[in-house]
C-alpha cells in the first residue's frame, strides 16, 4: 500500500543550534530525512518556539515550512523528529517496517533501551552518565504514577499512523518534555498499540544541572494535572 509520509520537524532546544557547526549538522540531518522516503508527499514543520530566532534557523536550514493538508490522497504516516537531537535514520526505516508488518499504531525511538547508543562530544561526557541514571529513575517514576507503558516517556523521535496523535499539537506546556509526557498518557489511555526500538542518538548539546532543576520544578508544578489526566477512564482508539 502506498503511504504519504508527513515529516514533522521540531527543535525542542534552540540552544543546541547556537553554533554554525550545529546548524550545519541539523541541515544535513533534515536533508537526509527528506531523501529517506521519496517522494515526500507532505512536509510539516512545527516550531517549538515562534520567535524570530526559530524562523532564522529554518531559513538557514533551507526548509520551507508548510502544514499538511486536511485530507490525504494516501494513508498518512506521521514521522516526528528533533533537529537538535539527530537519530540514526535506521530507526525510521525499522519503524516503517514495523508499522507495516506488525499490529502497532505507534513506534517510539527508545533512548533508555539497553541497546540504545549515544554519540556526543568529549567535553559533554561529564554530564551524560549522570543524566542517563537520572532519566532512568525519572521514567520509572512516571510509569508508576501516570500509568504509561513506554521506557522512554519523552522521546522526540516517533512514527505513527494515528491521525489524531500525529497532527495534534498541544501548546499547554512551555517545556517539550511535559508535552511528550501528556502524549504518553494519551497513548496509554486510548490503548494505542505501541512498539519501542533502540536508537543511536547524536547529542549536539548536553543539559546542565540547571536545566534538570528547571524541568524538575516544572514537573512538580504540573504533576497533579498530569495525574488527573492519566486517571480518567480509558477509552478505545477511534477509527482512523
């Protein structure tokens, strides 16, 4: 069956593209994504921030932003990725194969799987090990409190055939990871069939301790709302 790929590019951390070298790498990654599936029948760019800096980055990447049509000539597959955190393209080919061959609705790129790998500059190594341990604990707490099913609750790379999930843009949170957690809750509540694949990620910039403190503070503020959402009665997936 012919599919209509809809690439949805984000930059969840604009600071990761603060250098010319990082912007060049993001441009190379975006071009490789677009050449992976030919022809690309629709392209969507959803900025994580609508400020002038984001628009300048888009122009420097040489990508024209436009939103997908309301109707598609072929069944759409929505492919989400983060230009500030490139992932090996092998994940997307594996995800598309899994969507075709297995009975799943969503495929996540898991950075918390034992077989997942990271590529990062040596100067950031002092952060990566502590971040990995904290992220494992963070994801465990979320699975226990919010009843979500995935190992990596806030991955920026995922593929889905579900239109509601694929096109839905919640702007109720200022931080990307909270929006991702809300999506994870929605996947569990709607009983969407989920699969996770280990991925190889290139981190252009590593978080510092202040970022962790900011995220933890924001999560503590929003956690009651997320728990209420997670505990609503489950509902089956509507027909696409």
